[in-house]
């Protein structure tokens, strides 16, 4: 029946929303904890248009270069997601973990787990706390793969350094909303892919680098490597990343106000960068000229573009409104993805 | 395959030996061997049935008092089964005295829609639990997928959680567990009318979305895996056409967690008296959590034990 509901919703979608969903769902259902983005990188490559030539640098970033001349505009979205890394294999066969990125630990407690390997994923569970501790936050989490000894866990293929997440699924909700985990920042990756599919390369006035970056969640590391490489030559940078929205029954409404479904958002002020007001105005003008829905706001979080700022590069981050960030049930509106893809294309072609 | 080969070997020997008596003996051996093969095959198929039913049942939802969709499945699964007005599913095996009862409890603690806000969120009340409730039971909802079993079919939703990013720089002092009073279910609707149009109304049952996880060597993790695996063992035993001593009523009871075990009492009052009764249960690890874990070989062993009990063995 849930499938039937999804089918009805799919029939009601416009072709733009359908295409957005097709791209996004494949990205969301791939796994790529920070430092282990290879599966996502392969999905991105598969979804790019045929004319694109990609390069992968030593940091794992995927580059798509287009346009002619000097001084590229960089448009960057990150491929990685939050999760864990196997830090130790304990004598009792359980796995000690290290967080990769920031999130609410209790959301993973007592849930199914997947240990990602080069071959098939190994199923397990995030163990429930074993004491009578009834405060909200659990002690450090451990994972069981059903083994009772270190050798038993190793015989299943577990190794220190592997990454761990919980199983995830892209699911449509009412209207054009959808839920899943790691929309941050697969929405950004999807926006770049959708923009590249419709990009009119003859309109480009300067080179544009579409960059799919690594290790954003653990300190903007992939983008940092790209920024060091391009340095002061960069004309402008647009990080395409989540606008964490207060459009939720649980959030204060004193900032981060951007409604789901009302379009892309200029992330004009966050914890890592401030967009000069004149650039915000220019962006608004470009969106207006093309009839693209745009909201302007301020939220929390850092963005990959901020790694270019020390080189004298202006960062104009763009996003989309996201509910319940870094949780297993992030929510987005597909209409916002369409709007964001249009805006990415517009800043590449018109600015 | 090994049994088949043994049978063929016996037949070959009988042809080689000739002689009526030897043939008769070999035919008996052949009959016994085939019977053993059939028994082994049946046991193996039953174990498979128990495994697959444990996984299937663990994926089902039966909030106490709202068990109908699971009992629909049981009625379809078990030939000759009936449902009483309380919702219990029973099937009667054998005939005559003694009359005995074997049952499992199939319901679970869950939630029902308690209110729908103007802006399209659904708030909840818990169904079942009480003083025995695991203190972190409700917290297991926070930031997770749920399914709402509405009049037009299941509807996916999520339970709202604060965005990690928006907690930064703000005091987080509240370390009290999340409770059902904090639960806002988001189905993607923007208004009460939109929620109602999805077939969701007050009292719609709500539960964590279930995706049973197999792991390790024959382990199965899922909410209420212990109860569901016990019911799977009972259903597999009933499906195995066991030898029956007297009459055995096999019951899948509802509302064991509410209204003073109304389901079981109904079965006893409608179909009793019984000379003996057995509740089928299975030990589990991590009870009352979404990863309650059972061992699938234990399910098969429990099924075999229930078959014996139905046949009159202790």
C-alpha cells in the first residue's frame, strides 16, 4: 500500500520533479561516510551527462571542468555523510566506534547497523545501553555483528577503519516531500548533476568547476584541498549545501526561517562565512530574472566554500530548506531541488 | 539426496539378491527409509517455515487493540482458522478429550493518533505499557520512521527531532528522556485537512516502521522479535499437520497488554474449559528495543517442541 501511495504521488509529479527524484533517490540510497565516499562518487559519475569528463584528485574529490578562460567559478557539493568508523574490535566481539561528524547519538542507539566493506556490507546492530541509565544521551555506542570474540568478528570480515551507518531508504511523503538520511548533501550533489544536464555551455563566460567534495562533515577537508590547489585564481565559490531550517514544530523561530517548498535559499550568514550584501543582491537579481524561487536567510553550520575565503574568494553559498538535519529522517521538498538546480545553472551561465 | 541414494541402494540390493523374503524385507527397509526421508524433509521444511515466518511476522505491526491487519494475515495463512469478536485468531486441531489450549500473544505496545494540529502534525498517545514500560521506550521514536495505519492503507511518516545544527550554541541541559508528549509525527502534510485526506484520523494506529535485520549466525533483530518469533513457531507447528492428542485449540491472542489480558480471557470463556494451557514464548535479548534479538535455530526448536506438546508429549 505504501508503494501504491508512492505510485499515485509519482503520477502527480511534473517531469522535473520526477527527474529530480530519480537522481536524488539513487544518491541517497548509496553510502559514503566521510573518508569512504567511493560508492557515492560512482553513483555521481553514472548520473552525469555523457559529455562530462571527470577527474578524481588525491583527496577523493570529483572534478568536472567546463568553460574556457582564466579564473574559474567553483560550485561545490559534498558527497560524504555522517556515521561512524570502527575504532576497535573488542575481546567480546563488539566494535568500538568513533563518530564521523556531529549528530545526536541516541538516534543510532538500538538500531540496525551496516558495516561497510569493499565487498558486501556486514549486518549488525547498534547495541542498546546495558545499564539502567535513563538519561537521554547514551554512553559511547558499540556495534554487535553477533560475534562473541574478536576472532569471531574478524572472521565475518570486520576490520578497524571500516565505516558504519544504519540502513537507509528514500521514502516519499505527502505532496512533493521526501524523507531519508544524508539528504545533506546528496541534495547538493543532485542539484549539480541536474544543472549539468541542462547547462548551456555556449553561454559560459568563464570556466566553471563543478566539484563533488569529500570529508566535509569532519572539517571541510576535501574542499580545503581544492581551495589550496586553485587558490587566489578562483573567481567566486558557491557551496551548495543544506539550509538547516526551523520549519519544524520543535525549533525556535528567531532565525533559520525558510519554508520547505518555497524554493532555494541564499545561505547568507552561517557559522563559517558571510556573503557580502552586494553579492546577495546580485544573486537575488539573477533568480528574479529567471523566475526562480529564492529565499534568503541565516542558519547554523559551516560550508565548503568557506575554505576558499582566505584566498580572497567570495563565498555565495546556496541551499535548500531541510528539516531534522543529521537525523535518520531528514525531510526535503523536491520542488526546492528543482529550484536549486535552476539557480545553480543560472549562476554558472549568467554570473 | 542422501536419503534418495540410500533408497536406491536398498532397491538395487534387493534386485541383486532375488528371492521373495529378501525383497519383502528390503521393501520394508525402503518404506522406512522413504518415511524417514519424508519426516526429515518435513522437519527441514518446517524449520524453514518457522524461520521465514519469524522474519515475516517480525515485520508486521499489531498495536494492542488494533491487531486486525496481522490477524488478517494469520487467517489467510492458517486453513480453518477463525477470528472472534475480540480479534483473537484460533484454529482447532483434533477432536475429543482432553481439550487443551496453546497460545501466543501477538500484540505490541504502540501508539494511536491523539490529535492533529492545524499545521498538519499528528500527536500521539501510547497504547499499552503502564508501570512495566522500559523508561526509554518512547525515546526510541525520536527522529525515526513510523507507519500510520490509516483507513486508506499505511502512510509513511517520521517523528520530529531537533536539527543537530540548530542546537549548537544553545543550552542542551535537558537530559530527561524523550517522551511521547514530545512526539510530533510529520507525514509531509501542511494542514489538518491534508492529513485527513491521507486517511489518517484520531485513533489511527502508529508504530515504528519495521525492517527486521538478520545478522551474525542465525540472529534476527526487530521490535517485538521475541513475541513474533514465538507466534511464528506456533503457526509453523499448526501448519505442520501434527499428530494431536484430543483437541488442541491454537490461539493467537490480542490485547495481552491491555484491559487485563482481554484476548486470552475471551478465548478461555468462548472455547474452554481447557484441561491444560501452554503459552508459547521465546527468550530474547534486548527486549523492548527496536533490536530485540532472537536466534532462528531457537524458533525451529520451539516449533518442534510445540508439535510434541500438541501430540501429547510433555
